[in-house]
């Protein structure tokens, strides 16, 4: 949904869909600067997090509810963030660490 034009996008209906789409964007972004025939090697931990994110959409259940529903929250985003925090030796440094990583990789 991120790559579609604004008028072609669907309204977000669930946290799982948002996390799955974000996982795809992250995975694609990791290969951005590599030649097409080359693939980045991911650590097992990062591969696991991206796999959890991209497979999140598979866990959706269609309840047949109309378009006027609020976003269905599952807590998945919080658990993905916690996995990222656990990756660091000192969890309370997660916010500053990841902000620094984003600044370094976004000239």
C-alpha cells in the first residue's frame, strides 16, 4: 500500500496489515543500494523480526464488518518494538540508538 498513489490506497483497517506493509518496506530498503544480482545477508535476529512483521498480515481474520470500523489493534506493533529494544544491551538506550541509526542512513 505504501507504493500506491494516494487515491489507490486502502484505508488502514488493522495494525497487522500496517506492520506487514512496513516489514516489506524495510526488507526492500535493505537492498536499496545493492546491485540487482546481489542480496544482503541478514542476521538471524533481523530476519526473524522481518519474518514476524511480513507474516503478520496472514493472521488477519475477515469479520465482514463495514468500512466505518476503527483500526483493529492487536498489540503486534508493541511486540515488534520490544524485540528491537531487546536487541540492545541496555533497553533504555533504544530510542536514541535507533534515531541515530536512522540519521546515519538518511543523509
